[in-house]
């Protein structure tokens, strides 16, 4: 039976950020519950059950830092955690802290409306349940809405079609003829995991990518002990670094060292593993200097040439663009193309023209016969998660999704939008790009401080203090994000981070690409100056102070 619930706070989503918010807001004494559209906790790590799904940031920093006990005791069997391991970890956190009793599953939020008289949000769910709350915390996740290719005749295909992010665990690829469209993180992991199991694998590649071996290996007891002894030091390093992944980020530029030393440094990281580390941990200017970027591209191209034996496949797999995407890490991706049953299909040269009942046809007239089509085609990132929800703030004429569709997703520090009081986002649009658990902790800490301060002011004045970003702050932050993106390679590439992967989407920096440490500094600075960027009385009296 649908019910009406009255709470202080509703958290929407139970992935990494929703669990964080629920746990901490309960601890802060709020009357808070969470809703989740899926049947289980985990967010991205529940729905992305595709073969080979794995976090490509190290297992010892792909976890919350707030639970000191779990940091020391929770297993880390290998240097990276697979999807089932991360899901098990999140479930464990939920059980350990007895959070499940505050969660409602299969409960999808479809609309939310701000009532300016009552100073409350009314949240409607597809179950018919209604929540009336003071604070609405959306923890929907940054990569949620699949971006699907528009292929003529796809409905005639008689096999299975699936997107990596809505993977159906009952799918069996063994002995099948499988097509994978897309070679971002999801495609690379899928291809690597299934190549040895399928009858044939057709990989449809529009833009080949630079991928670096992850070097996923068992974590030795000695390594684990050393990590445990250094954990507090590791986390302070993580929080003061640009990416948040426990590696040293050098200040040396690529051209400042000799060609031989350059090669040695790159080789060392290639062997140690990880695309993120190669992009940010070798030299300071790989993302900001074109010549440095091209040198690293040249290094990776040489590696690809050394791995892929077939010249035709090698040509399709070798990127020519600058390295301007989210870095990829793999477990032997290029090696899979040395198998006779794995084909690299250049769909930039010969685009997919249609689907038939038997497979996909490309512009050269060839029909690639398939039993399963796997779309590893990415996401309508960040604001895509909000596209299916009708959110109305003070200005009832235009909903949030229309505002964002028209002008791009403006969102102060990835958490607040002008005109939408007490709507607080965890990892919303224009949050920082970095390792997600520390990003969640930075955003969550700020959110708690905002709520605490608003509650204090409300108690002092006897009038409810609202948390609302100013238009100035939202615009300033948009400008800062866009200017920062223009200084680095990713800002110029066709990455989902710029919205360039979805036809018709506003091209803008969907994330702050200036580093987690800089993001944290800006948030702390705004807070120290009296919550600059928020309407008075929470923010400064004039309400328009610039960042
Ligand atoms: P993605 O990086 O956006 O890659 C999508 C791929 O699909 C690209 O190769 C793209 O080609 C191709 N594609 C998209 N639309 C297409 C179309 N209509 N026709 C043909 N090809 C098309 O998406 P993703 O791999 O799902 O990764 C997204 C993000 O999720 C990652 O960057 C990462 O942040 C996160 N992720 C992380 C992990 C992890 O290891 N932690 C794993 C998976 C995902 P073009 O390049 O030509 O557009």
C-alpha cells in the first residue's frame, strides 16, 4: 500500500554516495531514510554486472576512509577489486552499520516539488509512495543513463541485445557469436573477459583508445600489513592529491628529462600498471602540454605495435588522437586480438549501417553474424541521471531537467542549484573528477556542514534556514569548470566528461577537472568565508560574494 512518509531527510540512491549520506546523516541525529530504484544496494556496482567489471583504482583506496576498523580488516585479495567484491563490500558496510532497515528498495523517485509555504519537498515515487521532507539528497550516481546507438533495424535482430550498465547476469556468452560496440573502460573490460570463451568476437571500434595494463595481482600479506600501518598517511596523501589514488604526482615535466630517462619512467609505470597512474603519475604535464601528451601516446602506440601481431587489426586498434579521454586500464586487452576468433572492425571507416535478424551490417556491405550484441557505448553522464525525474523548485515554470537541457547542468560544487532550496546532490554535475570514494567523502562532508549550519541558524532565528546556491555562484562555478577544462587535453576530446558523446547534448565541462585537492581547497575556502555562494542567512549577507 502506498504511504505518505514525513522525514527530515530523504536520500535517493544507495550506491557509494547514498550509503555514505545515509550513515552520516543518521549519525548527525536526523530522521532520514533512503529509497532505491533497484532491488539491492550498490548503485553502479549492482547494475554493472558485465563480465570483467572491476574498479581500476587500487582496492585499498577504493573504500570508505571513515570506517577505520574496515580499513584495517576488510579483505583486499588483489590489488584491484572486482564488481562482485565491491558489491560485497558495500553490502557489508550496510549490514555492519544496520542501514538496511532505513532503506526502501524498488522505489523509484519520479518527481519532486518544492513547497515554498511548508518549506518542504514532496517526493513522488512510482510505487505511489510520497515523502515530505525538509532536505532532499540525491545520490543518483554520475554514470547511470545508458547512451545507446541508433541503429536501423535493431528491433529485427533475433539475438540478445544488452548494455553493459544494465547487464543481465543470466546471459551466457560461452560458445556464442558476440559483438561489442565501444571500447571505453566497459568495452575494454568486457572484451578482455569474454574473448577466450566466445565462438567469435566482433569488436566495433569507432575511436581506438590508449589502454594500459592494470597489473592486477594478489596482494601479499606484507603489502597489506604495510598499507595498514600507513593508512592514515595514505588517506592524507589521497586527499591532498589531484586524482586521489595513493600515488606520487610529480612536478617534473616530460621535456625536463632526457629521452632515455623519459622512456625509463614510462616503462616503469607501464610495468607497475594503471592508465590513471601513467597519465598523472609520470610527469606533471601529460594532460596540459600537447608535445608531452604526444610523447606518451607514441610510447603507448609502440607498445600496441609490439603486442598486436596482425597488421590490419593493429591499424584499427592504434589510436592517432591525443590521449584526451578518461584513462583505461586492462588485463590484456590488446593481446585478445591475437586470437583468431577476435576481430577489430573499423566503424569510423565503415560505419554500422543496419541491424538484420542475423547481425550487424557495416558500410563495406559485410554482415557480421551475431547471437549477442553488447552495447558498451557509455552514458549520458552526470545530468543524464536526472533526465527521467520531474524536479520543480521555486520557479515552477521550468523544471530542473529543462533548465539543464537548455543551458547545461549548472550545479555549484556538484551539489546545489539556484532556485532549488534544500536539494543537495551527492556527486552531481560539475563535481570533481577523481577516485570516487574520496570524492564522495569530500562532497558528503560539505553536505553535512551545510545542513548543520542551516539547522543552527534555524534554531537561533526560529525560522527555517534554507540551503540554496546563488545564481552568481552557480555561474562562477560553471565558468571555473569550463576554463579549467580548456587548459587540459580532456577538455578538448570527445569524452563523456564534456558531453560530446551524446548527440545534441550541451558541450560543457560536466566535471571539475582541476584535481580533487584543488576542489577540496575551494570548498573549504567557501566554507571558511561563511558559505560563500549560498543565499543569506546561510551565506554572506549580500548573498552574491564571488568565489
Ligand atoms: P565510454 O568511455 O563513453 O565509451 C563508450 C564507447 O562506445 C566509445 O568507444 C565510443 O566511441 C563508443 N560508442 C558510443 N556510441 C557509439 C555509437 N553510436 N556507435 C559506435 N560506437 C559508439 O563508456 P564506458 O566504457 O561505459 O565508460 C564510461 C565511464 O564509466 C568510464 O570513463 C569510467 O569513468 C566509468 N567506468 C569505470 C570502470 C572502472 O574500471 N572503474 C569501468 C567501466 C566504466 P567513441 O569514442 O568514438 O565515441
